[in-house]
């Protein structure tokens, strides 16, 4: 049997661009974005989505914070995304697939967030869409791969440390904003944008 092509949730780029003229990390989310998102999103084959910037693939991007420090992961060469090899990131997220269909409010995002977090982190009770407040969007055109993705940024504050489940693919530790700033050049692009737009300005938070 042939392997099935992965299908991913996308939105039309011209729609989100009509709402959000800014690029990079966007804290000021247009009120129509989340109201219209369920009716605007649909699935297409991932190879088509990766090659066509008229679509943006929707990615929940979750920051895990404990006592003011962020879980920061370094991806090994065994990890699937070649562009992330040996890069550091403090966002956990992934593509939304048809398997994530959920009839509750938040549609696919709720189940997708829980699935992705439980796959990458050692937790059996991850938060979903309705448990966290969106902090902003990542809508970037400066890097080719970013032109076909849209990140929705959340922060998950935890009381006990939650560690990486996929230790063969990545390793992680909790780092303060100052420590992350010291390795800024090693961050993957989205983490740089979130650090510059969200964490650094509120470094005393």
C-alpha cells in the first residue's frame, strides 16, 4: 500500500494579510481572526502547501514556562525537520492534521495542541486550545519556510518541570530570558521573532 500524503490545515494567505498588515511576531491580533478562522481553514496535501505561498499552514506554537524560565529544546540530526537540526527553540508545535478533528469550540486546534504536546513532552495531561490564551501570531516573510506557515503563540505555565519525551530527537532545559538572549543566534527563526517581540520587552515579567 502506498504511503498516504500528509494533509495539513491551511488558510489563504491573502485573508490573513488583509487582517494583519504587520510581519514578524504580532501581539495585536485582529478580532476577526479567531472569529473567522474555523470557516476559513481547510486541508490540502502538505507538499502543495509547502510549495505555494498563497497558503499558510496553521501551527500552534506553545511556550512552556516554569518559574520564569522557558523550556528550550535543541533538535538533533535524528529529528525529521532538517532545517531545525542543531537549532534551539522554545516553542513546541506542529502541523494540524485531519486526525485532530474535534467538534468542541476551537475545532482542530484543541486536539492538535494536545496531540503535539503529548508527542514531544513527557506529559499525559497537556492543555488544549481552550486552556490557554493566545499571545500573538507569527506571520513572517523573511525566511522561505515561514512564508507558507502561520504560528499561533500560547504560553503554558507549569508548576513542575515537564521534560522532553523524544530524547532521541532533541534535548531540553529550562532557560531564563537572559540565558536565551545570550544564545540568540542559535535560535530558529520563529523563536527569534517571539523572543524579540514578546519575551525581551517583558524581561522583568
